[in-house]
C-alpha cells in the first residue's frame, strides 16, 4: 500500500486502499485498520496532529491488526 508521509511526533506515514487505513509509526510498527470510511484518512493527512485524530476517531472504533 502506498503511504503518505505526515508531520507527526508518532506517525511516519498513512495509507488508504479500499476501506483499509494503514498507519506506520515512527517506532517501526505498521497497523491496518479495517472498514474505515475514507473521510478518516483524508482528515488524518490534513489534521495538524494525526496521532491525536487516530486516537479520537479510529482506535477502538475499527478492527485492526499489526502487520510489521
């Protein structure tokens, strides 16, 4: 999946394909979140603090798995 780099203190890049949101953290972990509406991806790449957006709107609301 192609990811877009973001300015964040904990997220390196964010990708989206179909309904899957992929988040690469600065620590090296990569997570995929499933059945996520595209609006969350668009909001995250434009939000001043993508990690805060992820915590408020995605984590705990959508199933996920760690892939790396």
